[in-house]
C-alpha cells in the first residue's frame, strides 16, 4: 500500500498507464501483423514454400498445415455449415432452413452473412458435413465413407449375413472400398480441399452399437472367409506348430484346420495371448488403411489423408498405430464422458488408448500430427432438451452459454499448446431441432447459432478471442515432440 501511495503522490501512475497503453498497442499491432494471411488463411510471415495442395510440415518445433501458397495454417473450423440444418424426426421439416429463408430471403444472403461471421469469429475451415455454398472462400475437408455399409450385418464376403465385422481381406470388401474412394477424383484439383477423411467413428471395438471387437469378430468368420484364413496363417507364422499354440492358448487343437473351424478363441492365460490379439488387430487395421489410402491415391495423389475420425474413447491402440503408418493426419472426435461413461472407461480392459486431454499417447503411437475434427458442449439455458446422447454417459450439460465458452477455451488452449496439433473443428454450426434430428433423435444445443440463426454471443465472442490467440500460442517454443 505504501508503494502504491507513493505512485499516486509522484504521478508515476500516469507513466505506468502510458507504458501499458503503449504495450497494448504494440501487442495489437503484433497480432495484426502475425495474422496477415494468404488467400487460404495461411500465415504469410511464416512460409514453407508453395505446393500443389495442402500439406503437413514439421518445422523442428511444431507441426503445421501448409497452404498451397506456402503459408503456415491451423485449421480452426466448424462442422455442418449449410443453410439446411437437420431434418426433424418424424417430419419432413427442416426448421433451420425455414428460419433462414424467412429471415434472410435466400440461400445467397445466408452465405454472405455466414462467411462474414466465420471470418469475424476466427474460423477458417468448413468441417465435415458442410455444404458447397462457401467453397472457394474457405478451405474444407471431405469424408469419403469408404467402409459405409460394411459394418453391422455382414457375412463371409463382408456384405450379408450375421452381425460381424468387415472382412478387409475379402476381394468384395476391397472392391467396395475402392469404389467409394473413387469419389476423390471429383475434387483432385481443388486447391481449397485440405484432405479426405476415410470414415467417421467406426466401431473398432465394442460400443453402444453392440458389434464385436475385431479379434472375436474375425474368429467368428466361417473357415472359407479370407479374413479367417488370414487369421490362421497369422497364428501359423507366429507359432509354427499347433502344440506351441495350444500351450499358450490352452487349447487342444489337432491341426490348423481345426482352428479355422472354430468360432471362438478365449484365453485368460499368459500375456502372450493378449499380444497375439493386439498384433492381429494391427494386421487388420493395416489392411483397411492400406486398401483405402491406395485407392484414394490412385484418383488423387496430392491431397492429404486425414485419418478416419476416431471416437477417442474406444479406439484400440493398434488401430491408431496403423493410421499413423498410412495417413498424413490422425483425426479425433472428442466428447467429454459423463459419470457412467467415465465408469465404463475405467472398467474397460481392452486395447483402448488411455489418454488425457493432451492426446499425447495418440501422437506417440501414430507419430503423425493430430486434428480434433469434432467437439462440442451443450447448455441448459438453450431451451433444447439435450437428452441424446444421455448426459450421464457422454457430454454432460453445462449451465449456460458462458460455461460453454469456458469449456471451449479450456480445450482449445490445451490442444494448441501441444506442438503436434493442427487445429480443431467445432460441432456444429446450428442447433439441432427441438424434436430431435431424424435417425438418432439428437436434440442438442451444439450450435454456434440457434435454430433461428441467431449467434450465441457469449460463445462466439470467446471463439473470436481464442481463435486469434492460438496462432501465437502454437508458435511459442516447445520441446521437440
């Protein structure tokens, strides 16, 4: 207090005010200078040289996307940017589209307003499920869904029959993946495309979709299935003799043909059995990524392969490793677990990757940069039910929009403090219908704007502040990953 009084007596407080004002102006000037951007929103002052398409680059301290003009780029995006929104369950109505047209008169007017908003909020990427209305103004990502239709009710060839996993060694399944991947040809020459997602939230391990884990799924295949034949070959390569296999797996097989006929293989014995399971899951995942990536590269040799949008809590570690071997980026969808969800994760003894919010174990496994391709929080003050997904399992509800903003800032700050992160994409641009979207009935306050297309001010103002700050945060010197 004495020192403070002395400042008042001597007038030094005026000097401090002047100094702080000067410093603030300097910081603003620096921020504006640091965010001089190229046409793709890459930093002009940090250039790594032009190229044919977006690429990744490690500068010795940090990972970056690099724009076709050469600018360092962080992908700060939002999913589902379109003038339509979701169709409401049990109706043919699209409430968001109805409100857009009533308020703005046309899709063109919506596009102008939305582009201005995204720029003002520091967003530079159209995330998954976005429309084409703003392409050419913003970089974007594209999902090919190469294994769509292969998970669920499948058979020996991977297309019909009992519920099992896709047989990625099957010629029919591989042909299906190649056919889906051929869609990459349509965007092969688009400089605004960042890259392709192979799929979205595949059930690599048992989850609410009640499919089997990969290893028991392949054991359940019939003897003639290519995947089952590959599993038998895998064990023959590892053990050479049936006797050695029997000793580890506590079986009494007479020959390898008997293994091909078995539908289950369970061992609670030595750790070697678990290592066998993990090694086979790695083999299966490699076949999936190899088939998909080669098929895309045949149609588009330039653009990035952005992984398959892992649901962070359930993906087995061998699948993450395989992703890093074939893809340029590992994409992760993150939603906070509720009380029951946390309990389920704690009890899980499978191969899932155990991580905190830094996702460092994902990077250590893949050795490729990470991109959060979906995350969000929902608030009780929105007037929406927010009942699905159940908050006790996943994505607990927060009290209000300020709490949503605080959650966003917490995640963004942690992620962009890590040198191996390339950005994050919020899910989604608009709220979901109060009656729930068609299909799964999601009825959540995930939007940056409500169903009337009005922004949640507390949230988007925080977005604008944080999205500007993370560029400096990401360039802060960090230990080599």
